C-alpha cells in the first residue's frame, strides 16, 4: 500500500474534536423546513429553486443517503421520504453516530426552538460534550434580571464565573451586532455602566449591540482564562459581511495577546486567508473553516488548502458548526476528512512532507490542537 492510501485509511478513523457546533432540532421536518436549514438564508428563494441544487444539496445526496439505507445520489424526493419514514430521532442517531466524533463543544446561546442538549448530542456517539457560553446571550439574561446599569458589570462577572466552572469556552457574536472593528482597550466599569444605561433606556427586551459592552464581555472571558471564540465572516442575512473581516480584530488581538488566552476565529469564509495570516502572526490565534466546509460541498478541499497556505498546522482546528440537521454534522465531518486527507496525501506524493508527518499533522488538526487549546485532558 502506498503512502497516500495509508494516509487515507488513517483519516477515515481520525479522532475528531468538533470544537464548535449546536444542537439538533427535535421535530420532524417537511421539505420547506428541511431546506431552510441547508442555507444561511431564511429558506430557498422563490426565484432560486431548490437548495438540493447547490453544493450542500449534492453533497447531502452523495454522503448522507447511504447512511439512511439509500443509494448514493438518491433523488431529493426519495431522500426526504426515507427521512420521514425513519423519523427525526433515528435519522439523528444514524447520521451523528456515523461522524465518529467523540468530543463536541456546543454553543448553547442560540435557541430559536428547543434543541438537543450537549449531553444528548454526545450520547449519539457515546462521546462527551462541553458547553460554549455565548457572551451576549448571557449578558442579556443578566440584564433581563434587572440588576440596573450600575450593577450590571459585577452581576455579569459573577454569573459568568459560575458558568465557567463547566464551560470549555466563551463566544462573541459581535460580528452580527456591531462588526469586528473593536478597540483593544479594556473598558472601565464606568464606561460599561454608561453603555448598559443606554441599552436599558431603550426599553424592551435587552439586546447587546454596543462596542463597549462587546469589549467588556470579551475581556471578562479572558480574565477567567477561558478561550474566546469569535464568529467571523459567513453567516445569515443579519450580518454585514464586510464588517466581519477578521483583520478588523487586529487592535483587540494586539491588546489581548499578552494574556496568553486562546482566541478562536470561527468559519472565516470568505476571509479564511486573512484568518490564516492572523493565526501566523499572533501566537494566541487559532482558526477553522466550520460552516463553510459543508456549505461549499465538493469545493471543501480547495477551502482547506487556502486556509493552510499561511496558518501553521498547529493553529488549525476542526469544527462542523452544524445546527439543527444531523446531516450537517455528517457532511462537515466527511468533507473535512476528505479535504484534509486529499491535501496531505497530495503533499506526500509531491515530496512536500513524509507520510509520517502527514499522519501527525492530521492528528493535530483533527483533535490534538483542540485538546491543547481547550485543556480537554484536564
């Protein structure tokens, strides 16, 4: 067996840490509801046809259909009928189990409807799960409890410290709310109080969308030595994509680097090359291309190659960023394995590295880097 085949065989069983994902929907879905979860849009557009006619749709028919007992590339109607026949619970059991993932770090801060808990998700593979605390959601819970503007900072720190005891990391969605051009300076408690007062004076359910508050939340996580995840780039229509370029985080990255706390840039598409640069020049920055991996389907190998042009191999992690559909867990995993395996095997064939090095790098990116960054062995 040549080195490339040996590498492919190793990647098929490569241990994975999915360092950023979400829960599964619990209900059965009709076609419209199912297709809506294949896209970052609110659903398939009336003028654009079916989401099955997209990269993610073709990838789903290729890789998910056989796990449900169908032929690869089964027509969409046949796939959806089989899914309905099995039911949501059995579909989830088969598809998530087929990922082979043993560790899930689950963002619990986005719940448009009831989703599986981290423990329920991990049980599908017999693995384990840890929570990722979404900073803005927790801040909004604290504000809704009416601590008053003057009491917000201390109340938030106290609540976060309690959650931190069991959490693997925190996450910021500043990209959605104000963009990533955040000043690096730690805001004073007086500035935080003034920002909280402005928010509360608006009335209604509190929604954090103030650069001072986002900086405060991030620094609060850093003070607890919790790795900080940032949504970057690709997302739904609520995000102003040009404000989600990770290069806009440069001031904050310079300010936070001395703390030695890992900063994880999530998704990154179409700015994944920018993210790779940041991972190279800042010692505490780590990157992935989760979400985009399954979204670009057959092109996922090219996406990984572009990320790995500059990003050190010790700074790249795996994530699916799957949400709602069990199919997205499987696609994120299969396409990642194939993309990374193909890239490393190609390098072996061209003499860029040895097969031993390639297997070692695959283990780093699949699970080793995440285990180190999140201290999962502790």
